[in-house]
């Protein structure tokens, strides 16, 4: 028997071919109905065409965007994209290098809008054109605590890459810099973990 590496979408939560009669509606994919759906999607999207899922998500996306600087091919970007999809971010913005490791995204980039900005200036011009305040997340001198800050309903949560953090240009262009409170001995937490915490802080303030 030949071993084949499973598709990144293949999961143990998949379903087999749909029993007939098949459900009707333009959102359904005949190939998935015929052969089964092994994608890592919510049950409500089983057997749906990918573009139909994206269209439904677009109808109710949240007001926050996520941006991350990518000057050294940060490996956290895939995980951040996956989390942004989970929390229904409006868009993810990659600043710097266009290429990023998609493995950690687990194919969620197919359902999450991702935009590239070659420079910080290009990103800032876009944010200004959309009238979106930039909320930087980093533990630098003078920052405020995210747990005590009222996040705007429409904003961009900006993260630096693992290690060096945010560039000086990005920090200086942000409306505020927020830190995530820590209580142990480590100086910082993983960039993708910080992004997940910050996104959920927005969710707690505006959804619940």
C-alpha cells in the first residue's frame, strides 16, 4: 500500500457522500455531494462550494482587520490567518515580503481575504483611505494594557514579526500601542498567540 500525505484540508471531521435525494441550492457542490466533504469547515457549510462559503462569510464579516509585518518570512503568519478566519476578520494584511508559509493556515486562506502591501507606507496609505485607526500590539516602553483599552469597532490590529517585533515606522504611525499583560518570567509571547488574544479581546468588546 502506498502512503500518501493527506491534503491540508483532510480531517477526521469529514463526511462521506451525501445520501440521495441531494439537497438543492446553488451553494451545493455536486462533486462534494457525490464523493464526500473532508474539509475542515463547520457543519453548516458541508458540501458547499468554496465561493458560496466565502460569499456567506462576506455578508457578516467583523469590523476589525489584522496586519502583520513580514520582513523575515515570519512563520507565524499562517497561524494568524487561520485565527483571523476563526474570528471572522475583515481582512489580513501582509506588509513586506509577499511570500509567506501557508502551511499553518490549514487552507483557511481560501476563505479569508488576504491583501499584500509591499511597504509600511503603502499600508498606511490604505488604512488612511479607509479611515481605519491602527492599533499596534507590542510590549514597548509607554504602551497601554489591552485589557484596559476600548478597541474601536472598525480598526486594524497591527503585529510585528517574531523576534524584532514591530518596526519603528509602524509604531510611530499607530494611534496607540497596546501590550498583553503577562505574569510569568518570559519577556514576550509568540506572535500568533498574541494575535489570537488581541482578536478575541475585540470579540469580547463588540460581539458579546
